[in-house]
């Protein structure tokens, strides 16, 4: 950075490092310096918005992420953090809709599936909560949690089509259990049980 203090890419990369190491205040300053030269870069805006979110600065995060989404409307990570802000600020219906849209358009983006389940639970929709969490844990091959949530979803849901799908997923889990040796649980940064689940 000392060779070219006006290089927006250098400021952006340095800000990413600072943000990941928890030095968010300095990271924000470097993201802003990068934006001085590249004001319409959706990646810089998204990362600045994420940093604001991680720092609990939800209003600034929301405004910044709106800018990123206006430039890259299909960016799942920007949409995801927008949904997280809605969930954290009590706008559960809006958060659920954002997470559903991400899951429908970007099925590989599993954090949205997890938070869709958690947000549905907080909103009192236990059938959806357990279904989405069961699906998430099934993808992550966490068989114990997948089986638990899918069994609960089967009890809670009134949707016949979904019941059939859940029963098929539970059959597949039984096949996996019979055919596989026990695996070490996958390390994950997400909580083992969402906040709405009573142990």
C-alpha cells in the first residue's frame, strides 16, 4: 500500500484482511478509500456492508448493501446480509422472503437455507423452520440433525406434497445410515441448534 496509496484494489484487499481479523473500524476506512476511486464497485460495497453488519451498524449496512444490490441484483451474498439485517431488526417476513428468493435462485448458497429455517422458527412457522433446517443439515450430511428436523417437519406440516418429499428425504437418510460408517461431524460456524429450538 505504501508504493501506491491511491490504489483502490490495494485498499480493498487490505480492508478485507482487516475485516476478517476483527479490525473493522480501520477496515471501513480502507473500504471507503477504495470507493473514492471505484464508487460503483458492487464487491467493495458488499464487503463494506458486511463489515458494518458485523459491527452491529445495521442502518449503515442496509444502505450500503442496497447500493451493492442495485449494481448486482443477483449477488447472493449481498442479498443474504440484507436478509440478516431484516432478521436482526425484527422484520422477519421480509427476511424470510429474501432468504426464500436466494434459496430458489442460488440453491448452492446454503447459509440462506439455514437462516430461512431459523427465521421461520422465530416467526412461529415451525413446519417451515424444521423443513428448511432439515434440508440444510441433510446437504451438510449432518444426519442426526437432518433426521431430527425432518421428523419434526413431518409432524408439523399440513402440506401433502411436502410430506411426501420429507418422507423420501427420511428414507434416503436411513439408507445413508445403513450404508455408511459414522463420520466425524463437520465443523461449522453456525450454531448446532437454532435459537427457537427447545432442547
